[in-house]
């Protein structure tokens, strides 16, 4: 992730999209556990980076969606 962030120029944007995995009981298969873990790790790295600022967050709840959804954060490079 660091090389990607470093390659951004100030003002450029990065869109991070991840599956909503709050219902852990739906994420018990070995590959889905890896997706859940990796999404959390990448999200934490992006959120902690001082050169990125979140400019938009997609809704976490979608009307009519029962069990499948995505979440997104649009970051902008500031330094």
C-alpha cells in the first residue's frame, strides 16, 4: 500500500472499497476470513496515513439490502 500512496500527488484521490463484514457469522469460510482480515488491515493503514484525508464516505446501510453491501471511503492526498 505504501508505494501506491507515495505515488499520489497532492490533490489526487484514492477510492477504497471494501465489503461490509460486520456479520462475522457470514464470513466463516477460510477465504472470506482472509478477505475480512485484509480489508480491515488496509482500511487501518489508509485511515492512519497522515498524508491522506477522507473527503467522502459511502453509506454503511443500503435501503433494501439484506446481507450484501460495500462500504467506500474516498481519500485525497494532502501532502
